[in-house]
C-alpha cells in the first residue's frame, strides 16, 4: 500500500513539470476578471472551468456558495481551536448526564454525541439553511448579503471603497479558513501534535 501511494505521488509530481498548452481565455471569462476576489498572484482562477460560458447569475450563485462555505469554515476552524483549548459549553448535552466537556474534539465528537443530539444538530443546520441564512426580503446588495433590512452593524456608514475592501477581506478569510479546516481534519486523521492546536 505504501509503495502504491509513493508511486502515485511521484507520478503526480512529474506531471507538474510537464509542458502544457496555454489556453486562450474565452470572452465569457473576461467578464469576471474585474470581480471581487480576483487578485494577484493568480488573477482570475477557474481551473475547473466552472465559469466557462457562464452568465452573471451563475457567477453570483457560485460566489454565494463560496461565501457560505467560507463562513462555515471560519466557524469550524475557530470551533476546533476553542474546544481543543478546553473551552466547552457548561452543562449536559442530554438528560442522561453526558456533559458537553466529555465529548471529544474533532471528528471523534460525531461518534461520541448521542444520536438524538446529532439529529437535533442536523435539524438546526437545516433550519438555518432553509429559513434564516438567505436573502429573505430581496434587499441584498451583493451575494451573501443577509442583512434582510434588520441587521446593519454600521455597514451603511462605510463608503463604497471600504465596503468593497471589507467584502474582499471576508472572502479571503473564508478561503483561508476552508484550507485551514481541511488541514486540521487531515492532520487529525494523521495524528501527532500541531503548534497552537496541540495533540490531534
């Protein structure tokens, strides 16, 4: 098994140095080169061709999904760090006396959680997805704007350039968090110790 994995890694790394054709960028992709998130060093980056022949609605949908996954990943990464530091909710997770702090960290928590608690968690996330975390009123100014005319936190006091900058910061933090939580999940399966995070 180890030899097969090593052979796959060698073959994959050799392909990275093979010459490749420079593809011509289609005019439909040029339409998105000035969008938020297109920045050096990659510029417009669509290696899977998801935006080939796409319109603005398709781009907005993919941007909404990227923002949503970035926000979830930021919460997941923070949750990993906080619980591994030892901070847990007080009290019990069920009526039989299973304390929150007795639930292990990371993926092990899924197996240790009572089934009813896991189903409640799934139902709560489903409720958020269907009824809360969306543009209910139709007043969204951009993909991922869930203020719904109620929450503002001073957003309207910022000028347009500051708003654009803050949206870019959120997008980049979400991208970093997606890679960060993926890295934590992989290292958890590998085991060992990580700086700040501790034993996996």
